[in-house]
C-alpha cells in the first residue's frame, strides 16, 4: 500500500520492459474502486478509452517510448472507505503506426441503431 493525504498529487509511471525500442506505451483506461476485487460496482474513472474523466488527471511527456507517466489528486469514496485501488489498462503499439490504438487518443464509442 501507498499512503497519501486527501488531494495529494499521486505520480505514477508504467514501464514496458522489452528489447524492442520501437514499441510505445499508451494509458487507455484507469479506474479506481474501494474494492480490489470489484471494478464494476462502485468505481471512479480517471481515464477511459483514452478520454480523461477526472479534471485532476494529467499525463506527462516521457523521453522514453516504453514509459507512460501520469498523475492525479488523491480522493476518497465518500467517507466509508479508507482505501482506493487502481486498475489501469495500457496498450503497446509500434512506434509511428498511426493507425494503432496508441495514436488515436480519446475514442468515444457510440452505439448505432440498426433500424428496422
């Protein structure tokens, strides 16, 4: 566990360990939950499908392609939960493959009506 005060800025870094220098890392989704085994009932989205949902979320430039850095302000789920757990989904892509998920940024998914 990592203990922080409310509203303290948390800095996180994800690193890809690979011998291939042409891979990039992209933070697609980060969800917080007071329950480490349930990320669907009571959750809070920091970023979803590349779209920032929390106004305190910031991503940072890294000179290394296989490193993603981001930060957000620590928060609590009401006052009933002392712990907050984070689950992030990251995507690995080829450098300069602009058709890959890593280069699409925020993706809004809409359902279409199939009609009659």
